[in-house]
C-alpha cells in the first residue's frame, strides 16, 4: 500500500493558494472556538478577527508572528501567508517561501 503525501503544495494545486484568513478560521474551527473566545485569546476584538478571517484586513508580518506565537504555531508559516496575501492584494506576482 502506497501512502501519498498531501501537504500545502497539493492543497494549493487542488484548491488555490491558502490565505492567512482561511488558515486562521480553520485553526479556530479546528479548536472548536467561537470568534469571541478566539479573539480574546489573541487579544483583539471580535470584529478585527472577523476582518482577518474574511480577508478584509491583511496582517503585517509582525502581527502574523504575534498571532502564531499566541496559538503556539510555526511563526514562519503564518508570516509567509500574511506576506503572500499582501503581495496578492497589490497584484505582485511573486511566490514567498520562508525557510
């Protein structure tokens, strides 16, 4: 039996680029948290969390790093998503890879 690897590259191929907001919402839902509870954990307002999740606001690299640290996730992953979203918003066609 062969097990196929299915990671972020495969997700992007099949569903498009993952955004910071989508990842944040998925994390929150995976933890079974309401927006209100998760916003409190992050130290932001519920409306700010909603704006981040819906992509109406793109966090700076510093804010993305702070979020990652609060949820104990890899900083590089979250910063990469934030930078990629910012580039896409400005219609700059570059792919960011954080080591």
